[in-house]
C-alpha cells in the first residue's frame, strides 16, 4: 500500500490514526424528554474515536489523537478508548479547558422526539491546532482518518484539518475523510462549502447521498456527487437502506470503476454509530487489500454490528466470521438478516434458514 504521494506506508507503525473530539455521553435510563429522565448512564461518543475503537477491536493497530481536559471525564475517555486496544499516547491533557459532554434521549434520532444537548463549547478538543497536536503522531499510520465535525469546532481546528487535507507530494498516509455535515456546529455560514473543499483534498471520502443533497444541493446519485468531488481516489456514497456505492479511479486510465453493494436487512436496536462503523469496516478491508465489493460488504457488516447494540461502538464479528459472510453469493447476501447477537453466531450456520437464529437468511 502506498501513500498519496507515492511513499511506502507499510513501514509505518500504525494502521489507522484518527483525529477528533470524543465526549462523555449520558444515556437515559428510560425513554422520554430529557427534562423527565431521572438518571443517566455514562458512555462515550465521538465519530473518529468510534472508528478506531472498531478497527482495534477488529485486530488493527489504531491510534487516537485528540485533547481532553485534565479532569475525571478526560480520564474516563482515555481509559475507555484505550480499553479497546487503541493507542492513546498522543492524547493531550488541557488543564484550562474541560472535556466535552452531551446528553441524549432514548428516542430514535430520526424523530422529532429525539433530543441531544451538547456541552462542548470551549472544550479541550476545540483548542486543537497545528501548534498543539504532534504531527509525527498524526502521520504515523497507513491511513489518517478525519471527519467534518472537527473543523466545525473552532477556527484553530479548521486550520489544523486544512493542513492535513492539503494535497502535497510525499504525504505519508492516505487521508480518509467522512463528511459528517453537522449544520448546528458551524457558527458561521459557509460550513458546507468548507467541507467540500476539505473533502477534495482527501484520498478516500465517505458521504451520504442525502447529506450531499442537504449540504451542497447535489442530487442525481453517486455520479453527480463524483462530479462535485473528482479529486479523491475513492469516493464512497452511502445510500441509506438502499446500499452503498464506491467509485474508484484507475490510476492508469483515470476512469472510475463503480461498485454497488446493497445494504443488509438488520433488526435495529439503536440507530447510532452505524456511519462510523461502516467507515471502519471499509477501511479495514482496504488495509487488507480486498476488492471494492468486499470493502463495501465489510462496511455493511461493521455497520450491522453497531446497529444491533444499544451504544455507539460494538464488538465486531471475528475476521473469519465477517469474511465468510462477505463471501456469500449475491442472492444469499441480499436475503441475509442480522439481529442482536449475530456477531457471536457460528458463521458455518449463517446461511441456514432457522427462525431463532440471529444470523439468518429469509
């Protein structure tokens, strides 16, 4: 595997480095308005840390680069993310700024009843800049994973991500960028245009079809999004329950190879963390040199792991189990249905139609 500038990345000591804010998440003890919930359980949440936690759980060498407060919440984040096997040695501690936290309701994020309350303004992570983050740690991986959340946090964070997404000869790592358009985070207008500019500098870009329409008014499917984002070597367009399409440029011809893989049927427990898990699955398969079809299939499988647990991060299926499912013929793939507990199921039984199996075809 080579970097964007042609350099050999196989000698680097980490598979994936992710930069971004993680926060302590307070999860409600029961459904209802935040005002009515009597107590909350504690978890963690952060798009980029979700990705490296999933990758580490899948057996990859992963590093998280960020800043947290010199407080108990910062301790909890570092210890919990490190507990997945992620290297947290490059996480800075800020004695003057707090660790970000947020509260959410138990309701589906797609409904009007869902509430999220963030306490992240002035957080330690929002002070990340080209001067406060170690560049050697950032460029120590075969892949550097970023998202559009970080540049929205502050002018300094934007300056940092601009440096990392700038195309230049000799860039050691492939730059992966998940657009993650969050309009509510941008204090100034024009955030969507900033994200488009940043994405154009990345090597691998993840974007939702609906997200491209909302942010850039780009409709017409993957081909239209590709016109807006011609630069990345790989563009992954997530199409919700329909599936996902990867457009990969052949360096010899300059033409795209277009690959579509339908989404899986999943018995959803909580619709959180699926996008991050999809990116993790796709990157995992990319690091292993698998085909575009299998990269997309592993993305769907990792997303299914996240969708069938209550929190943002799930323990993925074993590599052998995931590989067995990714190798199913098209008909079996399209009838596969995954429910809670599927990641621990016996892959040799995955194609058997048995009503009480969590991994089954229907």
